[in-house]
C-alpha cells in the first residue's frame, strides 16, 4: 500500500468520492440560489440533492473500508472472517 489512501484506493471509491463532492456542491449552490431568490421549492430540492451526496459519501466510506480490510487480509495482518452458515444445509433443523 502506498503512502496516501487516495493512491491506494480503488476506482469505485474514487468515483464515489468525487461524485459525492460534486453532488453536494450542486445542492449547496442550488440552496444558496433558492435562499437568495426566496424560492422554497428550489431550497427543498437542494436539500434532497445534498442528502443524495451524503448517501454517496457513506457508500464510498463503506467501499473504502471493504478495500482496506481486503488489503489487510492479503498482507496477513488480520484473519479472514469465517464463512456464514448456510440455512439450507442438510441436517439443519431450524
């Protein structure tokens, strides 16, 4: 792994991070325009857009955590998680 998380991150994480910044910035700009023009529907729409940006950011953080865990497992720093039990295995009386 390199010195910075950005260089070591996956393409999906980079797309989500940049996308969330762009979406949130668009929402902020629309909220400012709506506030200055006294346009309530635009301000509420802008809040929804900002919310979508926050959700994209949270998804990006999840992807980054998954990638970091996979890297730690590949380096032997942590043990992999045991597989989940299948509920439909023969002999399972649930």
